[in-house]
């Protein structure tokens, strides 16, 4: 029997598994044939520790040292831009993200494609960094296996039964037993809870679309910062000689293997074009992921008061990678492990008890 039976092989399940592997034997179950297939494999991969709800931000701040130690961070920078009529949204974003307001000319020196007539407001932080998401998931998977744990892919959960000593989960045609069941099922987390006989917490999966377009000819975009429009109406990030552009959509959907909506993508690309001198003539590829939010847009961590043998690690809302080490430490503390260092107010804000 596993001490911790984790359902979900994305960044939430793997980071939790690596931390919990220091406390007992871990088994991770992933329904897809590869790890990080859904949201984790479709992330914008930026470490911006001041992005999100306060308790999630606390986890992100706690995550920085471990992410740096693991060698998965590299410089990127984060640039906020807006037109004159977007001042209220710009000022709110600049304050929340702790950005320094800079002259538009300085912003255009960083990203020469910004439109000289439209760009009126700019803010910048050099604290934002890229995350090597694939490497981070590999590191956590290796840690689980090195501690004697097991990771099973191609093992979708079809049934869950509660017993006196723990749980029996039917996954991939096999029965696996565990003392504590950890729900790291992402967009499917409420459905997994229902299989276990517990109510959900009101998670809402929301689609986030992305397009890859060619970088502008004659310009080296490799060192450009990530750029976001005021009010998070679009964003752009250089990657591997290309530009990734997103409409920053948050459309509620049912859990599924998401794909980009052509109309939503077109609207986002139009907003990108409006703020730049580029005309998008060709999409090289497009995709979408699901960002799942609790009603208060804060992580959901720890044992369920209705059954302490069922623990949650859900509601990452697009902040799974940047908060992974910190949230895994909180989860471990809530399951009897060492103190995470987070104050009681943060632990309460993250706890499942707020929904019960």
C-alpha cells in the first residue's frame, strides 16, 4: 500500500509527490500516456512571483529559492504596456506586479515592434524569469522514483472505494491502494472528488489559447521580455526564435483536451497587432490549455475536513509552476510533515476548510 496515492501527473502532482516522498511511499497515477499532457505541458512558463491571489503569491515567493537551486530559471523580464485610455488598468497592474514605470521610449528600446503612436504607458520588472518546465517535471519525477516511489502513466481513474485503512483506486484496469489519496487532477479535480464520494470545491476550468507566429525579420527577439497588455488583454513571449501570442482568454469550459477557439485567437492577435507594428499573416501553430480556478482564485491545498484521508492539491489557475515548491511544502505540512514557514493566515487561506 502506498502512503500517498496521487492522482494527476502534471506539475501539481509531481511537485507534491517529490515532497511527500520524504514522508512515505508515493504512487502517482496519470491518465495520459505522458506526464504534463494537459495544462502543465501548455504553460507560458514564466516565474513572476507577484502574480495571483495573495496566498498563491506567498507560495510563489517561497518557491523562488528552490527553483533557482534546481537550475530551472533563466532571465526574461516582464514588460507591461498600455494605451492612454488604459491608464486605470495599467496602474492597477503595475502596482500589483511591483513594476517600475518607465518611459515609452525605453520600452520600445527593449521591444522595437511596439507601436510608437499607440504605446503611452509602460512598466517593467527584471525579476521575472523563464521556467524550464520540462526539466522541472523531470527533476520531480526522478526524485519520486529515487525515493522508491512509482509513476504510472496511461492509468485513467475509473473507480474509487474507501476502506478502513485507506483507498482502493481502479486505474488503467488495475487496483492500487493508498493510505492518503491526493487529488492533483487539475481540471478534473472536482470530478475525482465525486468519484471518492466527496463534494467538489467549485473549480472552474477556463481555456487559455496560444498561437505561435514567426518572429519579425531582421530583429533578434531572443532577449526581449515577455510583454503583457494592460488589464491582461493579451500577452507575447519570445521562445525558440518564435513569438508566442495569447489573447489571455478565460472562457469557462468543461474539462477536456482543450484546443484554441479560432475567433478568440483572432481577437487576441488583433489586440497584439494594435499595439505593435507587426501584421500577423501566418500562424505556425496554435493550442490551448485549461487553467482551473477555485471561486476565490486561490490554491486549494490540504486534507478535506469531510475525510482527512482525501487531500487536495488543485486550483492552480495557471500558477502551478511558479508556486509548485511552495505549495508542495504547504501540502506536506498539512499532512503531518515539517513546517512550511508560511504564517497561519496563509495556511487558512489555502485550506480546503474555507469551502466546507
